[in-house]
């Protein structure tokens, strides 16, 4: 699956796509270079996807507090998606996914980023529907 | 990422507007939708289609891993080492979920269903007894049969035999 996601991103035109087998390994990469976007699974070991997301959003030593995070997981039940949102993900893609859906989510993360919220019990992208859209762009041109 | 002055809502939460950092990196006047063109989508899809043809081999390897991980987990069932048991159980669940997801991606819907059923069973099961082991092992064998014989869906004769054996194991 990692190879598939990596290949898909590279097919889309993304350069310098790094991969890691779990959250701890990903953090090592993120501490060593600037990363613009994270795509993570849920079920990883020893640091799973939820722990990884929470670390990025709340830990003082997080390499990137505001980074967009897409969770890609087979645990797509409503309760699980809520858990992932509460941990601080930006978007969720259920596995199996289509390349069209993947494209749609990647576009939304870039063109329509969410507001970022700091509240008593939550730090992360707004869990409401997004309202911000990219200025200076006419998306109809791309269709 | 953020602008310097957040707005504060009624609950006291500070809300920062996004600064479109990623968009700026790509180019404000560039349409991502246009850049990730149909051609690029087709390239990615072609990769998936190629993998579909090869996945049964990978599926078999995953089943071998699953069988081995479950065997290891069962060895420690009688020992009071809950951390080790927990870690091994997570591995079994992890592999099962991988099989479920990958089978869905690469067009093995029957394997997806069986892996999903197995995952749910293991998540809910509280009695880690002989019946539990038997049920899990039958599911693992069923997955192995699916990939060994490249069984795609439940209409095939072989798949009916697989489903019948599962049904028998889970009902006793």
C-alpha cells in the first residue's frame, strides 16, 4: 500500500515523496527535512496513526504542528473517523480508495485548507466543513 | 502556517485562518485540478491495474505472515504477559486489516469480506479459547485458498466451498 500511495503521488506530480513504516520512523524523517504534507495509515506499530497525529498536533517537540495530515485507513466506520478527526487529522480517505477520490482530497487540502483551532481539548484543523478557498484561482479552468 | 491574529469564538477557542502555504508552494495561479490531469490519473490507475494481476502472490505472503503472527500470539495465551500479548495481537489485527484493504484495492472482494469478518471477530472476541483459535485458523486458511486459487468472488464453485467451511467452523 505504501508503494501504491507513493506511486500515486508521484504520478500526480509530487516530488520528493518519503515513506516510513510507522509513526516513529516518520518523525525521524520530519525532524531531518521540511515536509509539506503527511499521509498516514492508522494501524502501525509501535507508534500507530492516531498517536502519530496527536504527537504532531500537541507535542512540544512536534516538527510541524500545522502540517496537513491525511489519514488513509480501512477503519472507516463513523466512530473511527471521529476519533481520527479528534486526534487532529485534516482529511480521511477510506481504504480501498479510487485514484479519483485520492485526487479530490489532495486538491482540497491544497486549494481549500481548513482553519486551525486551538481550544481547551482540541488542537487541529477545524472539524467543520471548510469555508476558505484559494484566492486568485479559477478552478473551472482546470475542468 | 497561520496569520498572527486569531479570532476567538464564544467558547474561547482561538481560530487561525490558513495561509495557503501549500498552495503558495505550488503556485497561486496554478490550478491543481488542472495539474493532476486525466493523464496523470490514468498513469496511477495503470499501476493499480498491474498490481491487481500480481496481488495473489502478495496476498499469499500476507497470509503466511498472518498465520505465523497468530501462531506466535497463541503460544503466549497462557502466560500472564499482557504487554507482549497485546503487541502480538495488534500485529495480527494489523496484518488482517492490511489484507482487507489490499484485497479491496486489487479486486479480491471475497478476501475483503473474509478479512473484515475475521477482524471484527477478533476485535469483539473475549474468550481466547480453542474455539477462538479454530475460527481464526479457518479464516486464515480460507484467505490462503482464495489467493492460491485466485478466487475473485463468491459466485465461483471453489468460493462456495470456502464459504461453507467457514460457516461450519463458526457455527459449531
